[in-house]
């Protein structure tokens, strides 16, 4: 007889960092950033206000760069659950930098 311990399979568990995109059917409804996308999606699942059916993500380890990607996608697609420039402006103020949307509009190489 095979024991439960013998059935254990070693699988890698990856914590995804970066930008995630929530869709309701084919419509992009929310763009967010997280250092642990799986946990953040679980949190979104507990919010009844946001209805979404699928998720895609862009892996980015540099948090500031991920915020720029988030901002770029929010400006381009205007998802209904996002406020434009909210997190990017907050991060700039937190880091003591002047908020200049023209200067930091696009992530590296996205012009």
C-alpha cells in the first residue's frame, strides 16, 4: 500500500510580483500592482464591488517600474474600477519626488 507521504510531489510555488489585470469577460475592468499577486487576488475576491472573471499579469520585480506599468495601462485603457494616476502620484509623494506625469509617463522602453 502507498502511504500519503509517498504521494507527495515537490512542486515549485512561485510568488508573482508585478502588475495584474482583471477582466470581466473581455473587458479590462481593473489594473493593480502587488508584491504577491496571489494574495492580492484573494483580497479582491472578498470585495463584492469588483466583478471579474479572469486575470492576466505582467511580472516585474522592480516595484517602481511595476507602478509605472500600472499607470501606463490605466491611462491607456481607463478601466472602470481604477482612478487615474492615484497610486503613482501617492508613490511619488511618498518617495519625496515631484509628481511629473510627463517625466514618468511610460515604463522603461515603452515609448
